[in-house]
C-alpha cells in the first residue's frame, strides 16, 4: 500500500513539473512570436529603433534562435548604412547596404530598401564627381582672374535642384565661398580701376567693361577684351573711344574712392576676420587699387600688404 502511494505521489509531481515546463515553453513561444511580429511591423513602419528592441527581446527569449539574431543584425546594419549616408561616408554606406542585401531568410522589406539606398549612393557619388570637377574648373578660372567666367560655372552648379542637398553640403559651401570671392573681386575692379600710362590698355579695359555689361555671350572676359581692343585699334572711332575712355578713367580714379566703396571694402575685411578699424580711409583706398591692379579681392590685397 505504501509503495503504491509513493508511486502516485511521484507521478503527480512529475505531471506537475511537466505541465509547468510545457506551460512555460508555450509562454516563451507566444512571447517570441509576438516580438518577431512587432519587429517586422516596425520595419514596415520605418520605426527601426522599435524593431531593434523587439528583435533583441526575441533573442533573449530564445537564446539559441538564429532567425531573431539575423533580423536584428540586418536591421542594425541597415540603420548604420543610412547614418553613413548622412555623414557622407559613402563607401561605408555601400558596404552596409550590400551586407543587408546578402542576408538570406531575413527581412525582404530591408533588402528592397537597401537596394534603393544603394542606387541612391551610386547616384550621389556620380553627382559629387561632376560637382567637384565643375568646382575645380571654377577655381582655376578664379585663379586665372577670370572672375565672371568662374561665376558662370558656379551659377550652372547652383541651378541644380539637388546641389543644395546635405549629400553635397561640403562642395556647396566651397562653391558659395568662391562665388563670394569672385563677386568681391569684380566689385573691386569696378569700383577702383588703377591709373595706367598706356592709353591703349585703358581703351581695352573700357571696352571690356562695356562688352561684359551688354553682351550675353559666354566668351571669356579676356577674349572680349582682346576683341574690343582689336576693334578699337582698327577704326578711327576706336581711337576716339580710347581717348574718351582714358579721360573718363582718369576722372573716375582721381581723388579718393567714394565713401560707399570704402565702407563696402571695410565690411569685406571684417567678414574675413581682418579688423577694418585698423586701416585709414587712405589705406583702404590703396588696398582697393592694389586689388584692382592684381585682379584679386580686397581681402587678398590686404593680406599681401601685410607680408
């Protein structure tokens, strides 16, 4: 009798333990399934932090499960790729998206988005290559004192609807800075033209100024100057224009530069970090004339004067 009682007790305990284990297993399965479902839905909604949290819980519920770990790793890699694009680390972004695409039995949604993002990266890289090439061309024209032509290249760049996007922000800033430098140099040339003893040179300068203000042709300013000078020397009217240009030029440059020009130059120096208060009006005028003579900006002329 006691033996049978003992067997009964053992059986009851075994059934209780087995039932508890089964119940716990079922709870874990339901929890795991719920977390995986939450993670997948979060991916569709582009709530990647929520998806990572859900997949992380799933990996803890079933530590040996590879599916949840695969989804978690794929999501984290995709997020890293998007951050790399924002930081303009395009090689790293491409590597991340290729890794996402290579995952087998993972999220098809992430694979599709990674392919789209990879295509975007390729487009950005190609655009940056073109933008850098155009910027270099504009910079070379600036260094050759072809400020108008340099601005022409920059204007075309700024007309692009995508150029102001964050992917090109570093190139955009450089282009804006170069445009500002070109404008300062052109303003300096217009506001204070140096006196020269060569009447032909004065005529050429005057003809070039007229040609630039009235013509929409894309020829360089140096070509315009050469053509204008040639036309002036080939006709009697050109000779008269040379004399008139010399007279007007002497009148424009006699005495001091107008107060507005001096004030504008002071503002440019202050923007460049140079304290314009340290310069007298006469010194500012000298800087403007030096900038015009050297075909450069007032800031560069001021820096050269300090050397």
